[in-house]
C-alpha cells in the first residue's frame, strides 16, 4: 500500500490513479492507531491533488557513512574529516518539504549546495531498547529522502566533529512522494538507487551496499526512544558533488531539477530556486565566525 498526505493535510491511500481518503487527521495519527482507520468515502483523482510531504515525524534520525562506495570516495578525496559508519544526528523536522516543492538556495549562506539520496525507514509504533531481531516489528514502511547539504558549512562544523546546521536549513529535507508499506518491499536490502540532476545521473547504488543493515540501524536508534511515525535514514550512496574532481561543476544551482529514485519506493522530484524567487527580501546572511561583542 502507498500512503499519501495531500492537499490540506488529508491522509489517503493510492488505488491505482486515485487517492482514497482516510478518516484520520494526520499520517502520524494513522501509525499511532496501528493503521486501524476507516475511509471517508471520498475519492480523488491523483492528478487532481497536490501531494505533500507524506509525514512530519516527531523525531528524524540521520545516519552517515553507511554505504561502502560513498565511504571509499570520501577517503579517496581526503574529505576534511573522516566519516565513520554509525554517525548519528537529528534532522530539523521544520525543514521538511514534499514532492515538487522547491529547495530554496540560500546564497547568502552557502556556495556549495549538494544532494544525497537516501532510503528513509518509517517507524510504525513506539518502543525503545530492542535488538535487531525485533526491529522488523517496528518498521511500517519506506520513503525517499534527499539529504540536501551545504558542504562549506559542513566542513566548518566537522572541525568540532559534528554537523547538523549544514543539513537543517529551511527546505533542505525533501521526502516523499509517499510511504510504501513494508509488505510491498520484500527485500529492502536489494533496492537500486539513482539520483539525477536535470536528467543527468549523478548518484547510483544499491541498498545491498550498506555496512550496517536496516534491522541493526533501527535497533541502534531505539535507545533514544521511538514514537509512531518517526524516521530513520540509511546514509547516502556514491556520487555526491563534493567528491568530484571539480565539485563546482556538480553543486546544485537555481534552475536545477532533482529526481531521487529508489526501486519499488518511488521518485521524489524537487526544483531548486533562488532566494529571491521564494522571499521578498535580500538573501539571508550572517557571519557566525566574525567579530563578537
């Protein structure tokens, strides 16, 4: 089953080219009720609705350095600091956007805007302190995540060994276009992944390349406590702009269109627009490293 949030926050399931509305106020409520919700009786053509981010979780857990090819390419270019498997941090859920919504390029803050295709795991029920053998009971489904990153900010953050601001700026967290329930994904550890910019393939990989498996990731984060509808990401695959011979030929720019695709899950599409096209003001800028009083 494919679950969507659409129009003014309604929740539904896809039935071929239609959206069947479900009688529940939000996708988090859907999972909190264990999916035991009725239909409203209303049906809409998928082409006539606007899909939103499928869910806004209470907690959004990031994973980094979890794909062998990506780890190897970072090592090969001598990235500013090592990215060890199992790096974890939280995402700013207010940065979430949905399919076809714009990533706003904050040119007053960064000149190195990058993409990172990831599989996102949706947690179906609350729980904590469980092992990998129990993790499947907590997984509800999967969606596509594009981890937009300001690399110049990230390098400064990593001097302290952590990073979050570089990935948490407004609109930097596209997810969608829907949640695919786990019964439709027989083997999540064998899914082809590809990200394209303006139709050109930039990233390619497969979830079988994960160093830490999905059950181990879900179990590891459980020590922080889950609520129904929380999200855990798996890390990105090879091909990010930052590792290219000339990264500035690959960094995102206003006018670009990103397609992030995972086999069996879907394709998440987002344009990149300039600050001036989203805000009636000059680009936001602040020098955190300048003189202080």
